[in-house]
C-alpha cells in the first residue's frame, strides 16, 4: 500500500471496477425483497452542482445501506430533455454561426438538438459516476427515449379520454423571448422598482369630469374594455353604469362592479384589460367583455395601438406616458415596488397572453393526491413539508401543458383540415374519423417538460407495458429531493401515478434543504460564492465531499451551510482510515479467519469484548438512524466509533499486546474482524476507500456490496467490560493532564491514582496497558487523597482522581498559566458581582439577561474553585 492515501487513483480504479463488473445491476428475478429509487433526472444541459451532490449522496447512502441489509436494490438513473433550456442552448450555439432555427426548419433543428445531446448530454451522468452514485447504469433513461415517449403518448391519450385534458382559450404566461407558454410554476417573481401611473378616464356625458385609475402598464390601455370598482366601495356607488372614454382611443366603456377589485390599491378603480391580465380575464368572462390584444406574441404592439403599432412593449410604455401627459390624462406618477414575473429560463419579463392551449384539469387529480398523504400512504420526512404540499394542491389551477417550441414530446393530436375535427391518438391517424379525409396535420406544440417528468417513476420501468421491472420495483420506495420542486414535480408525480396506475409512485418523500455558503447566503456566480463539487472531488476526493454533505444534512430539512474547510475534516478521516488499514494489513500473515470461536471468547481481554460489544451497539444505532433518514447522526455515529473507539483505543491496545506478545493472535483476529465491520458500516458514506480497502482484506467476497451489515452474533462475557471502563477513565484523566500541563512527550510520569476499592480491583489487572497508553511507570493506587502533596497536577473524573508530578519547568509553566487564568476569572467575577448588586441593572435589565449574569457568576465561581485547588497542589 502507498504510504499516503491518493484519492484520485483509488476513486478512478474503483469506479472502473464497479462499471466493468455491473456491480449495481438489479436482478428482477431475485428472491430478495425489492427496494427502489428513481433519480430526480437532472437536465441534460446541466452540470453537477452542490444541490445535485447532496441529493444524490443521500440517495446513494440509502441504496448502499439497503443492499447491505439484504434488499434487491434498483436505483434507476436518467436525464431530462429540458425542453426550453436545451432549445435555448442549441439556438445560441447556432446563432454563433449566424443560423436561426427557423432557417433550418423544425426537422433539421431537432436533429441538431439530438446531435448536441449525444455530444454533451452525458456530462452530468459522468459527474454522477465520479461522485460514486451506485445507479443501475444499464437501465439509464432519457425522457425523450423510445420507451418514455410511448408512455407520454399513452398518458396524454388516457387523460384526454377521461376528460382530464382539454384544449381551451385562456390567459397564460407567455415568454416573448422563448415564444412559448409557461406554467405558473415556471414564472419567477422578482421585486422590482417600478412606477404607478394615475390616469384620468373622462365621462362620456361630461368630459370635464373623470374617474382616476392606477396602472403599472399604461401601454395596455389600448385594450381596455371596462373600468371596475368594488360594489362595497362607497366612493364610486353613484358612478356605476356610467360610460367613460378610454384615453388614447375613442373607445367608450362602462364602469362595472366586481368583488375582485381591491379597494386599497391605487384609487380603488381598476381598468379592465382581459387580454393582458389574469384577474381581468376572469372578470371579463363573468361580464361578457370583449378580449382585445394590444401586445402580440413577440412583445410588439398590435394595430389597435395606433401610432405605437410595431413598437416593443417597453418603448411603447414610455411613449404611452408621453401621450397621456400631452393630452392631459396623466394625473400623477409615484414609485412602486412590486413583484414582476420573469421566464425561469431566459429571465425575460413574461407577458400575460390570451391563446389557445392544452390544459390538464387538475382539481380531480389533486384530490386523490391529497388523500394519499393524509392517509399516510405517502409520508413526508420531515412532516412539516406536508403543509406546503396541501396548500398548493388545495388551491390548484389547471395546468397549461402545451409549449410553442420544437424540442420535446410533440402533442399527439391531429387536426382535419377539411372539418376541423381533433383526433387524439397514440399512433398517427391515416384518416379523419368524422369526414374520412386524409388531409391531416399534427399539432405544432410540444408538451411541458414536467409532463414527461411526472411519469418518471413508472415510465422508466416500461409502463404502460407490465414489464418485470414494473412488477418487482414499482411503486418505488423513496424519493429524495429539495423542497423547491414539491409543486413542480413531487405533487405532479403523485397525481399522475394515482390516476394512471392506481398506485402511489413512492412511499416516502425525503425533503432536504438548500446548500448555502458558510455565511448562509444563496450561492450565485454574481456573488462569487459558488463551490463546484467537481473541484472538491479533484482536491479532496468524492468520499470526503459525500461524508461532509451527509454529516451536515439535518433531519429537520433546514438549509445547509457549506465551505471547503468543512471537507478537510472528512479528508483527514479518509487519511486516518488509510493509515489504519496499513497497520491492520501489516499483520495479514498472522490472520487465520474471521470466525471467532467460543474458546476465543473465553480468553478474551476486556478490550476485545468492549470493541466487539461497541460494534454491535453502533450497528444497531446506525440502522435505526438510517431508517429514520437521519444522515448526520448516522455518519457521526460511524465516525466516532472508527476514529475514537477503534483507532484511538483498540488499535493502541493491540499494539501493546503485539509488542508484549500477550494474546496477540487473538488481538489480530479481533482487529481484522472489527476493521472489516468498520468498512461495512462506513461504506454507504465513503464507498470508494471502503471498497478499495475491503478488496485488500483476506477472505473478501469480491466487492463490499455483497457483504451484510450485521453485528456479531455470539455471546460475550460482559463482566469484563467494567475493567475496560476503569482503564478508559484513568487513561482519559492522565492524558488530559499531560495535554493540559504540556508534559513533554518523552517524559515518563509516575502518577498517583485515587479510586474506590471496587474500581481498584478492576483496574489492577489492566495496569500495564494503562502505563503503555499514558507513558507512565510505577503508578501508585490509593483509596484516599494523600496529604501534603506539592508539585502535582490534579484531574478528577467520575470515580477516579489522577495526580501527576510535574518537573520543575512544567511546574513553573503550569503555575504561571493557572495564575494568569485565575486572575482573569477573578476580575470577571468581580464585574458580574457588581452588576448583580447594582439596583439600576436589576430594575432595568430583562429577566433573561439577569438570569444569564447569575449563571455566568456561578460558572466563574466553580472555575475559580477548581483553579485554586489545582494551584494548591502545584505550590
């Protein structure tokens, strides 16, 4: 073995071993109980970021743990075609060559996207492999592959035939840049400093009188078809039914009433523009108002805008304000901060736009999804995320699923050019069923990317065919994801699965927080605080990154503060494990086998029994914490056992026994057994190094994946554990003294140990080990504290007190340090006393501040007492 751990060499070697041997291929014919997870498919345009790394690390920990517990595990990977995002990437690539998608045409453009996908689309998959994701890479899926395309068509046709998909004219979110509709969830709202314009609408009967409305969008005045006030607003009751003239036009509209008008916004009078505002559209439907369009799909003004026709909407806004001012209709302007919707992909300000689109009727689907969680058929971890899930589903709107782009699943609907019949079919129809015409054309639109993603848990397993994978592994067991896509994806998967398969898509949903920087800020390129996981993998290794993420993850689902510094501790842990392996494997020639016999148990030393019993307890606790998805507590449990108990205690005692040839063969057997168990425990968190070290062990099974996570199944003589307890307590006290008083490493001390009779009897048999562990000789054991001792440092534990004689230099240095600390504490305690004796402080300070000061004084008194006692021994 190399003297130092080279993570890059190890991780590349082990990854190749896993891939070449298809270690994680799930067997559909296995008799083992099934456990399955589908990966949240990353966008094919993406690269691995820390959010992915966290999400996939937690999934991988679960999968590796379940394999070690004897399950047949399928972790199914794949990527999402990411319609708008991918189309934008390819369009930008073509723009650099001076080519537009319209010049190419639909068919050629889609070919270019496929070419791009084949060349660049595996980047994030390869990065996931570098992270150590133990997916079944033989079953990798893509949302546009043949199997999933078939499922998408089946789902659309089924929902359409059930009356749950329809085509209708509605006001939708429109991106003028991407030229496509967007679902509500695809609109990102940002606070923006804007203007609120107060505009006079003059009465038809008396143009000298007017009603004032307030608007942020004066350019849409050209499409106004009414003015509305709230029926309860006393200010305007006498004006209802009167006619006003729309400024900049000759159109006459009526003042109407509607409950949806907010009395406290602007003037309480609202201009109604059904073609350019969702609320206005609904008001317009209820009042049979005409829908006029002032801004087209490209963000340009239409003919009804008169001289502004053809102008960009932003320019038209400025020109509208100028015209309103010129004609005397602009009353005043004030600043306004409000949320403005932007396209989630290109960040263009969205435009409410009336058009014909395809929709999913969501309310019937939502009811079943709500019931599934309320009945605990599906459970959220942590449970608090259920409220957000319910809030959205209980107020759900119909889902606009059509997109006016070329990359994606083409809507399986055809139109008859003769009679306008709509034919929805999985297969391309040859003739119109109504008029028998063959003059048919397919719908130009594609489906929202989230439509195919909502089928992911079952489409990836071959639905609608009843495949072996679907029979064994569906419904899946767990979904791991961030809270930011509960609406986008989690809820929709549940709705679709229950409707199309009659089964829940998964049983448990684990929601984790977002990764933030060390100051708690969201990571962004503009701030310069983004941490690239691939950089961390290169610098410190995938195992170190994974272990850090697991240890920082919390069961409450709170956001995680991350820094490169936090990875260093995990990297040091990997180095510690490597050095431990070098020590253990150095005695391989003395290894006999892993089977510990009853004869072995009968002659075991206390430390043998202690480390074996501790490993049993740790495995139980580890399983309990992982079953509860408490990754941070589980990783801490394993870390503490390996570093503190196995390395710092058992290995050190093994060195003593080997050096003294004292039951060394038995010690080596236990050493190998516990080291192997330690690797198995740690494997879900740090798979690369544990696989590499496991393969170096004698009698291995080829891969640690084929091992079982279980405790030793033999009866131990636990009486001897008390001997180990006495040894640990005495050693900790002595080591603390050596460290605190800076005793030179080569100084062999002669400590005095005061302990009761019952502990003395246990300790005496371990006294040689104590001397080895603490660099001591001739320790004296007493039942009571000796009198008139000078020059000694003192440390008390639960039942043992240790006195350590200090040499002159150590004594003077320690006395000086204690006196300095004592003087500081005395001054601080005097300040606390003065504050607590000050009536002004006691009368004005909050109760909790006073209590905190009293508690501080009590702690100071205790510390002073301890230091004075220590000082008395040093004089």
